[in-house]
C-alpha cells in the first residue's frame, strides 16, 4: 500500500523557469546612483512613444503580462514560499525633455503596479515602484555594442555631456541626424517600458507537509495509531491518502475507503491504487 511523502510546491522550481524570480537574499533597493542597464533575465512591458497607458495589444505585452501574473499567483499559492517584494522600474527613451520623461517613466511603473495589483491579491507594501527616467545607461551599452560609424563620437557625447537635455540635442545634430534617426527607428522603442521587473520570494515552512511526512514515517515504523492521532485534526487536503493507509492498517477499513475516495477526488493517483486494492480485498 502506497504512502509516499508529501511534497509542497517550491518557488525555487518556479525560478528555474522564471529567472525574474529571485530569493529575497539577492534583493537590493534600487538607487539612481547606479546606472540601470537592461537585464537579460528581466521582463519588459512596452508603451507607445509619449504614452503611459498600458495596452495588452501592444507588441508582446499580452504574453508578458500573463507570464508575470501567472508566476506571482503560483508563488502566492505555494504553501512553502511567499512573494515579499516586487520591483518595478519605469523607463523612457531619451526623446524629448528630461522633465517629461521623468514623469513618463514614473507613470509607466505605476500603471504596471496597478495592473498587477488588480489581478494578484498582494499587500501594497510588497511593491517597490521606481521611475528611473531616461534609459541612458542602456542606450550607451547598445551603442557600444553596435557597428555604427559614429559609435565613438556618440559615446564621447554621452560620457562628456552631464546635462541630459543638451546631450540629446548633440546626438540629434551629429552627422546631420543620421545616427539619431537610426537609434529612433531601431533602439528607442525597446526603452519605453516598465522595465527591470523582478519578484523576490522567501521560504515559508509547510506545516501540513511536515505533519503528513511525519505520519508517513510513523506508518513505516508500524506506529499506525500514532499516525491517525497526528492526521485526524490536520486541516490539509493532502492528508487523505496517508490517513487512509493508517486507518486500513488499524482495521478501520470503511474509514480508509472514505479517505482514499476523498484523495482520489483531489487528484491523488497513489490513492486510486490503494482504493482499488482495498476493494479487491473486500470483494467489492
């Protein structure tokens, strides 16, 4: 008769498929003192130029938003972990005035937070929402990795022009505006986003699994009555198969059948085999 240990869900397993999910030990508050660069394992929700209204039908937003919501819900429902921090950093491309782009980046971060908040029931304090302004650090990286003829001139402008408004004007004028037009067509669209979306989790002890696994050990040791005493008051749907085994081994077969039936309804494949075995023994 099968009485396998119970395994809870684990955020670590989800994080293997979702690199945006990190343990809370890796969390560091965002600071404007550190230039924000595009992270390969972050998720990005994009916006049209000059806009902060969140559109699911824009670019690949629908799939990205569904992925974020699904991940948050799965971790939230996991008995062994919880989301304790969600970092959302809004960005804008360098087009236009710095003042407007600061406002734009902040609003983009806020609307994504509102979107998630409406779909996943989380404490408001979980969110860290940051408007990071213009994505200059990311733009510099893109230019440095490009084969633009004006690459060195562009990098010199970025590195040696502290005023961001003046910096953009100089890039606009460089070589008759040719490199600026290239950047506008090929780069800026990816910088209009609520970027650097990261979720952080911490482990939460799964008391139910611990009790069930203790009961499994008791049954294996032949201490079936103790396993019954441990499991009967436990409010956890995962207990039914193990409790059924303990009932069966203490001679309480009718109650064992009832437990196995409940476990089968909950989707426990091992309980189905146990139920079949009990019915075969009793000739049912």
